[in-house]
C-alpha cells in the first residue's frame, strides 16, 4: 500500500529529527515562560510608556510599535517576534527541508529511496508533513510556556488570547518551508539549500525592518513574508484574513512547485 510506504517515510524523517525538535521545543517553552516573568505588570505599563517615548524610533520599529514594550500583552507578543524565537523556527524549517530532498541525494541514500515503489510525490509530502508537524510541536511548546507563566503571574492576559500567535507563526514558516522545498528540489547537496534559504529568510526579515524605518523602501514591505506576521497587531485585533491568505498561498504554491520540480528532475 502506498499509504504504508508514505507513513514509513514520515516515520523515518521523524526519527532523524526528533531529538533536535524536542530540544528546540524545550528551549522555546522556557523562553516564553521567561518572557512572562519580565513582562510589566498592568500597573507598570504607564511608567514604561513614558520611557519608551524617549527611545529612538528604530527601537520601537523593531518591536513593531510601542505596544510591544509598554504593556503585558505587547511584551508577550514580542516574545513571538524575538530573534531567538524566529531563529529556532528557521532552524527547524531549514533542517528538515534541506535534509529531506537535497540531503538524501548528497548522501547517496536517495538512490535507495527512489528504487522503491514510492512516488516522488510521497517523498516531498513526507518532508512537508514532518516540517509542518514539527512547527506545530514548537508552537505548542511556546504556547505552553506562555500559559504556565500566565497561570503563575497575573498579567490580565489569558492563554486563549495569545493562541493566535503560534498559529500565525505556523503559517509564516510553512510558507518558508514551501520555499525551502522548492530550493531543495533543485539541488544535490544540503549545504547550498541551507545557505540559500537562510539568506532568503534573513533578507526578508531585514527588508521588513528597513521598510518600517526608511521611507524610500516602504513600498517593498509587502514582498517580505515577515510583513504579514505582526504579533502586536494579532494580540490587538486577532488574525488578519488577508495576511493569513498570503502566507497560506505561499505555502501551497511552494509545495506544489516542489512536487513539480522534484518530479521532473534527474536524481
């Protein structure tokens, strides 16, 4: 049965990456818990707002806006935009997608996989499922860390109010996962995939930041996937249907393109 062979591919990838995933998840849970310990109590928000008024605009732009540093809800949201959070999500996405296609070719194990009666579609889908499933684990761990912190320290924020943050982070990085699979489907080694995707993510992040602080490039901001991931806005108004549609569209198009490219290339 193709279903059993597909499941075997998923299990194989899970075994390759599970230790790294669980380690990252533990780190994220601890990090988000610490964020709840340093977030200002409701009575301290006014004092911090006065301090923030004296800060350079570049600093507040990095944190999305003053809300991100002047209120408990904003600081918690910033925990889902912090470079540590984004770095772990990026590391997981790149690890799985670079190793599943190009990495297998580079190691010579793709010949063995391709010799089995398994369609190439299954190889790409298995990589996507493990990548996307791992992002769910990371998001769940981050949310759990926040939830535990909120249960121990009253900040007038409930765990339900911030569940949209890991949900949107999942959409953002499944989008990057789709892009990474396309890159991986065109390469024969994992190294170039890691370099290309890391560069794309870093460039996208920098473009989003520059567009917020430098008027000449503001029109380019929608080209960055990070422009559609704004935690401060999410905790204020919930998920944006438009941003969600853009990120979901990138993920779907990327996955479809990876299936098409990998299905036609020489191994």
